[in-house]
C-alpha cells in the first residue's frame, strides 16, 4: 500500500522487514524506520508464531483535517 502520510515506525518487539520501492530493510527490537509519503511499502513479520509490535507515528491526522489524505492499496 501507499499513503499520503509519512510514517515513522519504532519496533517494540519482534523481527521482520519493510519492503519499499523494490528494496527491503530488516528490522528488529529497538530499530526505527521512516517511510516517506506515497511510497509503496509492506511490513512483513519474520515469525509465523510470534507477533511483531511496532509503535507508529504519522502525520495523517493533520492531512485528514484538511481533506488531503489519500491511500492506495495494491491487490
């Protein structure tokens, strides 16, 4: 998916990877990563049995307030 809001993800627990623009970046506990607005991305959990918990901060609320937020999902 891609969104009109930028996001910063902080990994609380678990491991995985974020895939974006044909690249991927592994993440683990205590990592932080930024996803720029309108970038195709996907978060993938590395474990089939343990969850990955991420704390995410976005600028979506202000974009919603002004009617500027948009989102596209690739099926």
